[in-house]
C-alpha cells in the first residue's frame, strides 16, 4: 500500500515536531513547513496527499495559501484555526478548505480527520459516475472535477464540492440530513452548533448560480435536497 504524504504547515516548531512525530508513528510520511515559501518548495517538488494548514502564518496567511492551492490542485486541506474564531473557519470552507480543527485539538482527533478525508478522496477517485453528467444547464465532469455551464464557463471543484455534488446527483430529489452530508463530505458527524455544512451548501449554490435556492432546496428541520428531474450522460 502506498504511504501517504502529509504536509504540515505551521509557524510553531513545537506543533510541527509533535504532529510530525505522531503522524509518522501512525504510518504517514510527514514533511513540514513554517511558512508559505517553505510550503511551496515542498509542494512543487512533490504534491502531498493532504495538507494541514495553519491560518496564522508569517507572510501569506493560511487563507491566502489555501486560495492559491485551489487554483492548481484539489488536494484535501485541513485548516488549523483559533478556538473561538468562527469567521476564519467559515472563510476557510468558503475558499475551498475541506475541513477545519481548532488549536485545542488532540493528535488523535486530527488523525481521525486525516484518515476520513483520505478515504473520501480515494472514494472520489473511484466514483461510479460516467465521465460527464448533464443536469439542468450544467455538465459535471468527474475526471477533471469541473462544473461546466452551457456557456462554457467552468468551475474547478474542491474535494468537498466534488463529494457533495456527487452525493446529491446520485440521489436527486432525496432529502439528506446534515449528519448524512457531513459523513459524505468530512467522514464524521456534525458537531453541535457547527455551520460547516451550511457553508458548503452555500458554496455549491454559488457555483450553480442558485441565488433563488431553487436547485438546492433547504427542507426545514430535515436537511437539503437537489431538485433535479433529469440527469443524463453528457
């Protein structure tokens, strides 16, 4: 089995060393960086299977780096955020991070998040879909991981976007609870008062130009549903 490479980006040497030791003992190849420049050196040499990315970094912060990574890769990204900074958590998901964890985390919790995202990534690479799926005025390219409008405009999907859209298209007009969606997107249940799934839905609606919320419908006290009558091979 291929050894997975995890890139840990944090300006705290203590955190880098602790995570490197723990994740290495868990069977991963771990490389570390203290800032964006070091991160890009490693990334350009060998793209990792997953990135653990601190938000507060010297130079380009984690949000800026996440946004730049998304322009060229759908590698899973877990953001490290401050305990009470919900704004940063929401911002990270909005620009394409796959999950987040607060700086009070235990290494065991982070390991569980990493394994869940890697499982999801592997599943996404083996999607049962045909190469191109058409619905409404959109085409979903499962190989290029793009959402293409009939005008030709294309949106590159993050791993979370891809998993979420795949789930909804496999079961159109079915209502999914937030926990069911979280299991698909993150590999875990929603935590109390967590807004992450709502943010992911908002991001996908934006991709679909669904300002009226008529494509992805919110079903009160139940969850979300993709309202599509016809899905076809494009």
